[in-house]
């Protein structure tokens, strides 16, 4: 997946925004001010940090060499995926969807309502 497609997927999520709180080389994607993805170019590859359920996080690490414990993140809930071509795009998109959904599930009712109907 090329970075332009990755950004398109990340920004297609409802109420998703991109920020650079850690410098211009680290893109953070948020929903209602809560991070669901972090993208950085490292050692020749794009890397993306995504939130996961703890069992899923371990499962992905067992299946894919390109998935490691979340770099600078809570390793129980976050994975880093090295975008080296090993993982199919469909799996990565599923992981992005899961990360976004996990973050949204923890939002307040008010914030969830704003995502569904921004005019609320």
C-alpha cells in the first residue's frame, strides 16, 4: 500500500483528522481528539501504529513478521505494522477499522453523537 492510499483510508473515517504533534515526520490520525493511528517513515518503510484488542495484538504478532509490539505505545493494546509488503492491504484496512472502532467505542455519548451527526 502506498502512503497516499494509506492516508486516503485513514482520512475516510468519519471525523478523522491528521495532526503533527510530534514533529513534521510523524502523522497522528485522531477522532474526537483521540489517536487511532500514528504513521512514521522508519528504516526505509512506512510504519503505522494501530490499537488492537489484547488477544488480537498478540495474534497479529504471531502471524506476521511485519507486526511488532507498538513502538513507544502500550504494547498490550497497540501494534506497529511495518509496511514492507508482507501484509495484504485488506488485512491492514481491517486493522485500521478495528483501531478506529476501538477508539470510538470509548468516546462519550456526546462525542459519538457528534460523529454520527456533526450538527448535533
